[in-house]
């Protein structure tokens, strides 16, 4: 409670006029007089009027925003470069939203919805996998799945990563990496390659079961890759020229023959019915 014997007094204000260093206009600075008869001299060190101060703060915020935007663009480009996507599929003409193909509208809609619904800024635990297959070469399977990674990275909104959380690997290249990793004093061991595949937020395995690349131990490699992803509950995208369960021709191979029944069982569960076929003729010729 205020002492009734004391009277409250409004502090005396000291005013000083000076020219603004920014606009040259004269402005006033006010400071309260202290009880001992002094005043806060430091307040009079202000060299800019309030409008100039506000303008400087706004310009600084704009500059910071531009710097952050430029840094984010650089980070996206950096992640795209180390995602494994071939340079051919990084051109403007290869974007996912520019894909046009009569006869594959339903497949394209499924893939576009898959990309747009992907939880791109967090670990996508439990998000479905995707199987994209087509009998012919050159129908756009690789372009579509590369487009998914591009869509995710080009909308990335954090400047906090250098390595892409999404990984594209063609199976022939992956097989070569694993073979090189088994060599003595290899720079990247097979365990390191498997670890990258296991922990990527999204793993794309392109050209699974490509003709002429089948080996007897492929089923073991596929099982480890898919089983690790299955246990981590992380999505995997697989592309192939082979049909999932039945060969295109009598006496041929299907994905289940190449990957193994146990692997295909896990992959189907991971896909949650997201198995799409891309039809058409080879566009490369």
C-alpha cells in the first residue's frame, strides 16, 4: 500500500534536439530526470530518428529473408545433387508435374498423389511403399520415380541438411557398390552401403531384375534391402520391367522369382495396394 505521507511525482523529462544521420531531419529525444538530478545520457546517443530506425530494421529483415531464401535454394540443389538422381532427370522438362502420357492417366494420378501426400519434412514412418512396373523400356518409369524425389526436395523448407534424406539407386549400380565394398580396404564397405539404404527416408530401387543382370545371390541382397526397410517402417519405391507375380511370357521370370517370395510378401504389405503399371511403347527410339 502506498504511504499516504508521500506524494507521487511525475518524473521530469529532458528533451534534446539533434539532426538524424539518415534523413537529416531534426528529431527530439526525451529522457526522464533521475531522483538525484541526473538523467540517462546514454539515451541521447541515438543518431537516427524513429522512422529511419524502422526503415533500417525492415531492410535488415528483408536482407535476412533473401539470405535465408538463397541458402535454402542452394541446400535444395545440394541435396538433389547427392540424391543419386541421374542428371538427365534434373532438367526442367523432366519434372513430375509435366508428365503427359495418354493411356497412363490413372497411374500418373496415383504417383502424383503419392508424392503430394508424402510427409516430406519428417521421418515418414509407416508411409506406404510403391511398386511401378512396365513390360517395355522407355515408358517413363524412372522419370516418374525421380520426379517424386524432385517434388519432395524442391519443396524442402529447412536449411538444416546437406545430405538428401531420399536416395535413388539403380540396381546395377547398387550391385557394383556392394561388390566394391567387399574388397580389402574399400573406401565404402558393403555395410556402409546397406546402412545408407536402410536409413534413407525414401529409397528408390530402379531397374530391379533388369535382363542380363540376374545372379543367383540377388534374392539374398533384395531380402536384406527390403527386410531392413520393412523393419524400419520406411517407404521404398521399386521399378521393374518384370511383372510382380506372373512372367510376361511362358518360361520367363517375374519379380517374385528374382526377389524371392519372402521379399515380395513384405514389399506387397509395405505397398498397401500401391502397385501400378506403366504401359506404352518405347519413347527413346
